């Protein structure tokens, strides 16, 4: 054992100090590049979701499913303070029938109450939101559920966005649902949505009211 130790130190003593420093410097550069690439890859596979943004803004996040059938899910994406919940996004999800069976595992988790973006992200899917509408919608006082959940007085103009939710993995891509999101005024404004998402797809449907997107108020 002692002979091995002497050989090690003997070999190291013959390496010029300048080369040792250069080698260490190069290793540091390579390590730094590797960490940067890993960080970028992590950001690509874990895009910021609405759930992330609510959690970052208000310190908590949860989802309550208000209604759910084979065609549509209505949910409250909320923050909480103790037992008090405030809806930050009122989401209406219209599923695309032809796609559900191809995404059976993920769809089952969503039917069980899972947060849609988090379910797909955790399963390794890339997420793309292809917007049809970004702006503000007038919400009449008849939409009492939205007002009560958000703790806001209606009527009010509220920020809203409507998009096609597309997931991709392993050269496969599926249109999963059309999602309408209506946001609490203390959370997002129309200007905030435009800053986050930028330009939108052209929508020639001439829809300009909340009823055009989600139908009449729920009882």
C-alpha cells in the first residue's frame, strides 16, 4: 500500500503545475457548460403552467372540479388562505372526442380531478397552447358562480384566453381540448396575457361575449 501511494505522488510530482491549473480550468468550463445544457433541457421539459404561475403569485394552488362529463370539464383553479379559497382561473375544458382514447392514462387522471397541464407535463409530454382569443370579456351578473368563486362583484370585464391544448411526445401530437380560461382581476389582466403569450391565431368566428365561448351561466 505504501508503494502504491509513493508511485501516485511520484507521478503527480512530475506534472507541471501550469498544466494542472489549465486542466482544472478546462474541467470547470466543461462542467459549467454541462450544467447550463441540463438547465435548459429542464426548462424545455417543464414549461411554466398556469398552475405554476398561481402558486408563485399567491403561494398556493389547488383545483376543484365543478362539473365533469365525457365532453366538458368545468374547474376552479384556486389559491387558498387557511380554509378560504379564491378562484384565480375559471376554466372550461371542451374535450376532443377523437383524442381521449389515445391518451387514456392521462385522461383518466384528469377525469379523477388532476390538473391538466401538470398531468401531461409529469408524463413527459410537451405542451403547446394555440390561442384563438386573448383579451377581456364582459362577464354579466348572471354568471353568479364565477363571481362567488372569485369573490368579485359582477358585472365586470375579466381577462380571458381561449386556446387549443396540444400535446406532443415521441413524434406524436394530439389536439386534446379547447380550453377557455377566465382570470381573477388580481391575478391577470388582458395586457398580462398578451405579454405572456404574444400573438394569437386568427379567429374569424366573431365571438365577443362569454356566452359565445362557454355558453350560458351555470345554475
